[in-house]
C-alpha cells in the first residue's frame, strides 16, 4: 500500500454565503494540526474586507489529519478557492490541484448560479464531487428540496449527501468519513520527473514569494534548482514544507502532496498561478495544461486626492502588485486629476478590494474614476487600438468602427422575477440566448451582454429587483462591433476628462441627462452657479445647474451644542478633504464612481 | 483671563412637543416631576461639593422649566444657594413659555411673583411668532394674546430683563410675514431678542412632513433675505446684533451696532471689541459663557458642562439618571479632556459667533487653558509659549491660512491685527469658515 492512499486533496466549492469559510474553519478546528488558540490568529484572521463582504479573496491552504473509522490516519489537504466570479481562473487552478471537491449547498437556498458555475469548473478538472447540505440547524432548511435540486439541476446523486451545520458542527464527522470514502487518493510517481502546479502564491517579506503547489510527479527539496515552465525562469529552492496552515518546513515534497516552496522570488508575477514547476536539471517533457496569464477585464484611474502624495500612492500600488499577479498599473496623466495611475483588474470586485485596501491598509486618500472595459478601436487605416481610457479615444473621423467585449451572463432566479430581470437585461443591451426551467420554480436565463453594462451596477440592480434571490455568473465571450460614442462632461464649462465615458450612441442622450442629474445631487452648492453639461464632441446634449448656496449656518449654539456643532464642522472639513478642486468647482470623490450608477430600482 | 462659571439646569418636561423640536423633552406627570426635582437637588449637592468657585449666572432651561411646580422650583433654588457660592448680582434666567405660566391672570401673576422672590431676574419666553395660525402650525400651545398678557404682567411685577424668542422661515411664511412678527415683538420692547431660522431636524414632525412633501422648506435665498431684513429692522429699532442669532437692546436711541458689513469691513476698527461702550448691557451673560470658552456646570437630564478644558455630558436616560443619583453618584455619562488644539478650536468657532469675533489673545489663552492638567502637554511646546498670540494662531492654523484669506478677500471674514471676525454676509456661510479651524 502506497503513502498516496492516505492522502486526500480536496476543495470546498459553494455559492457565496452558503457557508464555505465556516465549514473550512470547522474542519480545521476538528482535524487541524495547530492549537485552537493559534488557529484563531492564523486562519480566521483574514483581511477585513473579506470578512465584511463574506467572500474569500486570498486562498488559504491547510493540511488536516483525520483518523477514519477504518483505523487509518489520513492527510487531508484542504485547498481553498476564491469565492467570486472575478477569480474564476484562480478557482480553476485550485481545483486542478485537487482530486475531489466538497460541494456545499445551503439547504435553505438550494442551488445558485455560482454553485453551478463552480460545479462545471470542477467537472472540467475531472473531480469527484461530494455534495453536502449545510445550514441544517436552521428551521428554514428544506433538505429534500435542495437534494432534488442537486439531482435535477446538476445531475449528482445527492441521496446520501451528508446533512451538516458548519456553524454548530453537526454532521461534520459523517461528512469526513464520506469524504475519505468518496474522494480518490492522488495518483503520481514520486520517482518521476518533477511536475508541480502553482495554484497560489503570496509575498512574504522574509521568505520572498511563497508558492502553494501540488506535486503531480517527482519530488522537490531545498537546494534544488526549479524552473517555471511558462515564464522560463530558474530559482534555487530555499525551503519546502507543509501548510498547517502557515509554513512548516519539511525535508521534501513528493508526488501527491500539497505544500509550499520558497526560492527567493521577488514578486508573485514570477510565480504565476497555473504555471508548472519542474527541475532545471531534469525537466519534465510538457507543462500541465490550463495555464493562462491573468487578463484585466476592467480598468479605472486611481489618482491621489487633494493633499495626498503621488509617491505614496505609487508605493502602495507596488506593494499590492507584489502580492497580486492579476493587478497591474501604469502611470496616467489626466488634465482634470493630474498625475495618477491607470489600473487593470479582473473585475469590479477585484477593483473594489484594491481601492478599499488602499484606503484601509495604506490610509490613502485616492480618487477612483469610472471603471471602463477595453475597447478595440479599428482605425480607417486598418490598425487596431486597445482603448481602456475614454479620454484616449481617437478622433471619431479616423475610426472605422469600435468593438466592445461581450460576456455570457447566466442568471438563476425564482420564476416570479423573470419578467423584471428580462426588462433589466433589455435596458442593459442584453440579448437573451435562451431560458430554461431548472425546476418548476427556478429558471436560468442565458444572456449575451456587453461587459460595459455589467460592470457598473448591474449586480446591485439585479439583487434589488429580485429581493436578493437572483444570482449571476458571467464570463468573457468575444468582441463585437457596436455604435459607440464618447460622452464628455463639463463643469462650469470646463471639460473634466475623468468623467468622460464611452456609451452606445442611441443611449447617449438619456445617459447624458442621467449623469447631469446625478452630478447635480452630488456636487455641493458653491457660492456661484455651477452649470453641468453633457456633450458629444461640440454638441451639448444635456444640462443641469447647481444653484449657488446662500446659507450654511447653524442658528443656535448653546452649551450642549458645542460638541455636536464641533462634530458637524469636523465632518464638513473632512468632507472637503475628499473633494477635488477643478478650477473653481469642488467635486466630491464619489462623483467619479457614483455617477454612472443610474439604476434607481425602477 | 478672568474665567467665569455659569450653572445650567435642565428640565426635560413639556406640556406638548412642538412640531420642529428635536430637544430632549417629554410630557410627565406630577410624581415624575417630583422625583426629578429630588434627584436634581441631590445632584446639586454632589456637584456643589466638587466646585469651590463663584457662580455668576444661572440658567433654568428645557424643555419648559416653567411647568415645574413653583414649590419645587423654590426648593431647587434653595438647594443651589445652599451648595454653591452664587454672586449677589448673578444673572438668573428661567425659560418661561407663554401659556405655561397659567391660564388665568391671577395664576400668572402668582407664579411670576414667586420667581422674583426666589431671585430670578431674567425671563426668556419662547414666543416664536405673533401670528396665531403660525403658532398653531408650529405646535405651540399659546396665542399672541397670551404673550402680550404675560409680558405685561411681568413688567408690572418689575422684571426688567426679558428675552423673547422668534422663529422665522416657518414653511409657508414670507419675508413680510416674518418682519410683521418682528415688529410686534419689538413693540413689546424686550431687552433681548433671539431670532432663529427654523431648521428641519430629523425625528421631528416637521421633518417627516417635509419628507412626505406636505410642507416645503423656505428656500435659502428667501431665508437669508428675511434674516438680513430682520437684522436691519432690529438694529434700526435699537437692538445690538451681538451674536449670529441674538440681539440686545441698547440704552440710547438710534441705530444699534452689529456685525461689520462686507462693504465697510476694512474701515472697521478694534474699537468695537467686546467691553467697549457700544455694547448693550442686556447681552445674555449666561449664553455668552458658551461663546467665550468660559466654564459652565450642567445639571439635570442630558445636560452638558465644560470645566477647565473638560467637556462632559449627563445621561439622557431618565431611569439611569434617577438610579445613579440614588446611588450617590453624579450621572455623568461622557467626559472628554480637551487637547490644546480642541480648546483653541472651540474658542475660535464659538467666538466667531459674536460680532466682536475672536481675538488672538483669547485664542492663545484657550490654547494654554489646560496645558498643566490635561496630560496633553505633548502638543504644547516651550516654543509655543514664547510666541506672540497672533504668531501662535498662525502657527496652529497654518494649513487654513490660505483659505481664510480667500474668505477675507471676498469680504466674508475680517482678519486684522486684533483677530478674526465674521462680516454679516460671512454669517450666512459661517460653517464653511468655522470648519477651517477644527
């Protein structure tokens, strides 16, 4: 019997909020190799943003030990996956490192869009899937319905799916037993040539980049020279070990095992997720399949706010990049906002996370401009330009046509909301491909939609129209020609380039009007009138005016009011800090991000 | 600096909540008022033990202190005199709302006589309007006739320091309506007039009505027009405009002084500073404490105090208030020790509310107010103590200098060798100016 028989490499996959992280925590608590006391700090203490939003961004990989009823001791390697569509590629690489997956379905909610999306990713990697029903401690749990949905929609046998509560710990032992039984042991030849998959990495200021890896064949130890097969770079291994979690050194890692490798690597971009590690002295013949370079789908400008230093922002962005291969940036110069950076992200959530981290971890005041997708601009002379900043759109007379990215969007919803979702998608230039009834009451709608329409507030609009019941999954499909124009915004007759957007020609009028109205609410009153205009080229298509203010005074201020009044003045002062001066007009930072959120839930 | 100490006593009771009011007050029956008075007297005793200085003003505010039974008020007053060293010429004010003194003349008279005999020498009446329709809309319980009657009786009884409150910019009210109200109030020749523009505060019936679109707020332009015309009327009628919302009658006849106007700002000299002989003797001494960073002891439910650079606030939960005092503890819920910057900042933004503004001297004194006792020495360096007052001011607020000068260039703020003051036009946007100094 081989050592491989006692290893199980698995992921937990789930829709957002179905309890994946709670289950992971519970498993570590039950079978982890660290003290409960240490665990709190090491495992649960994720980024604030992750905890607040209930999503996992950075992976956590953990080695567990479980003594099964057959008397055998099993090593369980739990490989976490990020929980958001923006990180689909990372999810797929994590899954590729596994031999099986635990599919968590919330017994009160049933199957959701991302449940499906994740299952398909897992099936693509040929994984065994063990469905489990979570949240069984809740009165609203309806396990039979959830089971039926798993069978009908996904086609998995759920008759023996363990019923658990990650929160209370109920059913976890049964689940572990089932896991050892269902998920196959890894295969591989420890004496073959080294073939290892990078499924995650992070930067540690002492060790350099720490690579999380699954060894498929061969073995690796300290002193070996490894090669990244896709980037072609060689590094000398300084340490290998297991994630228990954290890093605990070991003599070597061999086929079937999951662990980490360090090699004085300076940034995560040199140890890309999906790349194959082999030995420089005896390379394997072909890399593992599935490697992709992370591609930015959404761009925005990040500029230092009034009083913030450019250098500070640059340092912070560099630090973030070291740890995030999917994030990139380059210097940008805006007439309105001055020197800043054009930044590329996997998606909107990724963008939100980065900008929030700038504020929280680096305490920076930055202005983020409207997100934009990458347009392919085909010029009359035949050249094709990638434009992700509306201000860089060439003169319309030189343009043959513009193409925009289209995504395939899958929306799952209770049938009662179908009508309202269809009208929302219609408004967002969506093209329905087909619609299917998954069960009597659950429907999946398949749309093709411009990515541009998805990135603003589509998700919020979807949630608000369906009382949170609908779920969304999307992926890039293709570029497609569209009639698009650049919509400019002028404040006090000055063009604010950071507010320019690219919009469909037929919607320019409505969008222009919407933006002007929105800005009217956002821009504070000044001591003079501020005209707000929307223009296409030289033509003004909409106009609003912010009336001059005449009054900003607190009538009373007696004893008890002094503290209250002071807070008010402090707030006013802080508010001003978050604004930006354009000539004589002061614009709050939110103008740049809120202005295109035009959906009012109609 | 000679720092005075005032005593503020809060009475959170009203017959009925007004439609615009967001203050802490509620209706309570006699037994609750009695329990409150007992607790308050105990608080007076405890606070008196901790304070050894002299009291120069006393202010009974609310709510509506005048709905307290006279016998209880008299006990409270006795408790104050027993536990505090009250100066013989102290200004002692009670907020006495028309309609709460009594329905019959006889009762009003008896209540006012009792006040006088307790030593109360200043009445502050929440008149708000002299138009019965508007009074009804505001949710007041009195009529214009009640006001005239109560003021007349008070005069007969020798009250020679009376304040009348006036509210303008009530939804639906025009500038002309407001001026008519002001005329009627001036006709009663009170020594002091407080004049506020109505603010829609969250949680009030007015706020809700506005949300539902049932009433609409008076536009800013109209509100400011009314404000400046009322100022003009009051000054022409001999009332000094000495604080953003407060006016005090001058002894002599003729046009009274006020905030400097933007047009003659540069010519305005230091002569008109506080204490000059063009000041009304009827300025509210108690309220002036708040604008000069002087001390005040706050007693009663939800009351705030400021003592030697420490701000504190009492609980606003009646149960807790009564319980804490039953346990012989002061019901202070929050206490904040001001830093040197807090002090100078508060001195500046409250000082700017006065027509004389804030002098560099006063600001400097505030900066060093509690450098010995607050544990905040770190932000006061020896170098600071060597600086001249105006240099210190410029150093502390160096970041705001440019913006302050922009306001000055627009005629909204005067900066001279003495200090800073708002112009009458600057008052309209004073929050923006004050926020430079917090």
